[in-house]
């Protein structure tokens, strides 16, 4: 596990830049917030694809490792599970919830740089979702708060997916092959190490559409503190 923690040095500059940009300003403009969230994610995705381009000539890649990202109690929060699924897809990782005596923990597989990105983003978004829920859903009941969190995560997912699509549209086809292969290798290692894993069934929790919508509006504002210019990251030339 220690080598995963110490191998983030190549990732650290991009994360440091995002940390600094997130601290620049605050705003309540939802439309600007959504644009900033997408720009932040484009920065990560473009860095990822740029790094992948270095391996298109057959240079050996780092192997897949494993890490524990989250620990929860007896009940797995659906919003946290949805967020982790989104981040796994975005950063070429693959994970699952393992039952333990204390509750559940999320075990995730991927390259150390990808695990580092996922760890950082999960910590940041978890804190922000909790903060927004406390601010906008306090005193409105458990059902409202749960659906608010789900809506916030849905907004995060849309921003990340949109940014990922944009970044991939500017990447070379060879870089995309490398990145997609990383995701495949992470899943293969996860399944090989854990042949007994099964999908978790839905909890059947009550749905509150107004809370979900409110959560989406609030979730779109999470990254507004980072006024990241879309031109701040180098775009890759299109491949064939």
C-alpha cells in the first residue's frame, strides 16, 4: 500500500494547480459553476491523456495496484456509491464494496496515479456534498436530504462525463487505446483477486424529485471556487 501513496509525485503538480485554482474565488452563479466544474475536470482528463500518449510506442506501463478509498457503516450510502462509480469510470479504476465486521469499505483497483486522482476527487466532493446538504437540506427530513445528495452527485457526474467526452474528442486514437486498456486491466485485476464479488442490490429508498432537483442545482456550484480557464490546459492533436 505504501508504494501507492508515494508514487503520486507525477500527479501532484496537476492536483496542486487545481487546489490553488479552487481557492481563487467564490460565486453563487450556477451556470458559471457548471462551467468551472467541467473546466477543472478537463484539466485532469487532458493531463491523463497527455501522459498516456507517452506510452503509445510500447513503453511499459505501471502495474495495477489496490487501495481502500472509503469506509462506511452497515448501510452503504447510495450517493457515495454513485460518486465512486462515477470517479472509477472517469479515472480508469474498478472497485467494489466489501463487507467487514465494522461495516463496508470500498476497495478500488488501478494505477497509482489514477488511484491518487480518485482519492483526491472523492475526498473533495464528499466534503462538498456534505457541506451543501447541511446548508440546504437541514431540518427537511431524511428523505429530502438523501435525495438532495443524489441530485448533487448527479450534477457532479454530468460535469465529469461532459469534460471527459470533450477531452477525449481532442485526444489521439492511440492515447485513447492506452487509457481504455488501463480501465480493462483494473477490472481484470479486481475480478481475478475477488472472484466472489457480487453487485449490491438497490435499497429501494423513497424518491423526492424536488430534493433531487435542488441537489443538482447545488451540486453544479461545487467547483465554482475554481475559475479555471478552459485554455489553461494543453489540448492534444486529433488522431485518426
